C-alpha cells in the first residue's frame, strides 16, 4: 500500500509542478519591449554593483539575461522567468527558464540571473540547442565576487559563467544546474 501511496504523491507533485510551470510562463508573459527594458536595467545594475562588471560584459561573446526569475512553492519548488540573449549588445532571441526542486521551501522570491558565454563555441552550442539544460548540455561556472574584489577577465577561463543577484547584491553558493532554457517569441 505504501508503494502505491508513494507513487500517487509523486504523480500529484509532478502534476502540481507542471501546472505551476505552465501558469508561471503565461502569468508573467512580458512584451518584447518590457523584456528588453528589464534586461537593460539588470545589466546596468550588474555594471554598477560588480567591480570590473562592464569590462567583463564587454568580453563576453553573448549574454543570457533573466531580470526576474521567480521561485515559489512549498514541497515542490518551481522557478521560472523570461529574458533575452544579447549578442553584440543587441537582443538576438528571447528565452524562458524553468527549474524545479524538492524539499521544504516556503515563500516566494525573485532573483536576477546572467549567463555569460565567453567563447564563440559555447555561444553557438547554446544557440543551436532546442532546449539547453545547465549541467547536462553545458556546465555553468558560478562566479562569486567577494567584497572589494573585482572581476578579472584574465582569470576566468570557463566558457560559460553565471551570476545570480538578489535584493542585497551578488549571491554566493548557488547553482543553475538543472535550469532549462528554451527560446520563445514574446508579444511585440
């Protein structure tokens, strides 16, 4: 009997996650102009809050920027958001991100995520995928810049680098592993 109950709980949790992700993707749907404006605001914040930020962004071949990734849930946590891939400083495509996690997690929160592609090869691999998953299709090295430290493009050798911001600045000890990124077309 417990095996059957366990299977039912897993099915219910999966259904709750699927419904929540579908809701999150439609509830926060922004227009192209809204996403572009939010992306520019996120990049300005990165450039002012992180020493060496502007130089680092200029050295990236492309940047995937999610101004607000919302996370919420209780037992099954889901997160999702919309953003844009910038190449040469211009929006190339729009993307959605989604991830799920298990365990007790009350409340909702928002964070800003920037994924920088430092090589042309890493950028092309991402752009050619139909649904890129961090940790499966490519690893994302998370960068934690300590207080007073600056980003140095000479010491960062990883092809894909990630940053996560909260309300109080750059967040440490986080991972993007398991996050999925898919292209979409927002309303004009």
